C-alpha cells in the first residue's frame, strides 16, 4: 500500500504568502504583504498569526498580528483565508517569520520566512543561479538563461502555429456587393 500524497504540510493548517525568500528592507518602512491561511481539516479552526524577527538564531522581537482587530480568526473546513496588510520593523538584516498557531492544539502548525536585507549592508542575499561568481567566470552565464527560456519560447511558437486561423466571413447585400461581417459574438 502506497502512502497518501499530501500537497499541504499540516492536517491542522497551512500558511503561504507573497514574499520572496529574501528582499531588501530599510527599517521604518512599511512592508506590504498578503498572507493566506488554509484550513485543510474537516472542522472549523481558529488561528492566530505571530510575526517573529530573529538574527543569527537569536529572537529580536515577536508580536501577534491582529486580524480585523482580533487576536484569533476562524477558518471554515477547506477554506483559504486571504489577509492583506503591512508590517514595519526597526531592524533589518534579520529573518522575518510568520507563524500560524492553531488554538485548540496550542501548536504552531505552519510558518513562512524571508530574509530582510539592508540595501547597503555587508550581509549578502543568496546569489541567483547564473549570477556572476556562481558560474565560475566573471560574466553572466547566458547559457543558463537561454536554457530556461528556450522551452517556453518553443511552446509559444508551437501553440501559435497550431492555432486555427480565423477566416473573414462575408455576406452579400441586396445590391450584390460583398460586405465584411463581424465575427459572431461581437454584437455589432
């Protein structure tokens, strides 16, 4: 018997967001984000969000993130709750983690994290694949970019070649002239 496949990580709740693995952040500025909390269970759950800032494994700060003014919010079975807002910190060069607490179990059921990097710091974010220094040369690795883009370009070319061509429909008026007719559905 094969194990069941699960897309979501926890039976009590999952959290996702729209932030990349790292981003440039200057202290005192708002950091806009969307957080998505999913309830994969078969019963209604209550959750809380906690924002934690840490550096080198040491916690700098931790605070509850209220949702509509309340510490806890409910999610129906199978529901995905989208929460929009912004955070502001007095620190940077730190890891921002948002934790999803489930009320009944009292446990952190999931979390998301990103590295906040000061624009002018000596702390460097992880290098992108193909960036200078990663390929062993002093220049950009164009073969990596071409290797990633070529399949996408080929799919686009093949799809446009296979798309059926639209033929203009014509009708003849009472005087015998050929008139162009708009395609069905334009309503004109």
